[in-house]
């Protein structure tokens, strides 16, 4: 059993898979952080545009 654990510790098979999993997880985390940051600004801008457009008088329209 000790021989198995020793060999497992120093075995490099599958190491690239671990690298890709870590890299992919960090990219997903970066994307989520970017979306959260941009979303706040977009909501604020949309609220401002909505308020501005609601205050514009278009006059009388006839169908």
C-alpha cells in the first residue's frame, strides 16, 4: 500500500487535466465577476434612460 501511495504522489499522468480544470474554473469566475460589475452600471443607465424618456412630452397623437 505504501508503494502505491508513493508512486501515486509522484505520478504525472493526468496533470494537464488538472491544469485545464483550474484554468477553466478561473475563466468562469472571471466572466461571472465581469458580468456582475457591468450589470450594475447597465441597470443604472437603463433606469436613467427610462426616467428621461418618460418625461418627454410627445404631444397629442391620433390613431
